């Protein structure tokens, strides 16, 4: 089972849940907000010490 992370949409401010494929290592991809449908840049980085994913969300102008 893949882990999930809660992120806040940089546009509408709603909290949404995203599925994180932590087996792929560090990654960057676009996912549409489930509420306002605007594109969110999702950045996943894997912690070297404990292997836990860190997920950050950015708007088009922030990424």
C-alpha cells in the first residue's frame, strides 16, 4: 500500500490527500487540485535517515 500525504492547495487553501509513490525516490510532478482543479506542483523528497517522504505543494508562480 502506498503512503498518502495531506497537502494544502496553494490556490484555494483546501487540504487534499495525495498518494505518494515512495519507491520512485525524489520526484516532481503536476497534480490538479481536487477542489478548484488548478495545477499544483508536487515535490516529493525522501529523507535519507528514516526513508519517510516529505511532500511540498507549490502554485505555478511559486515552483
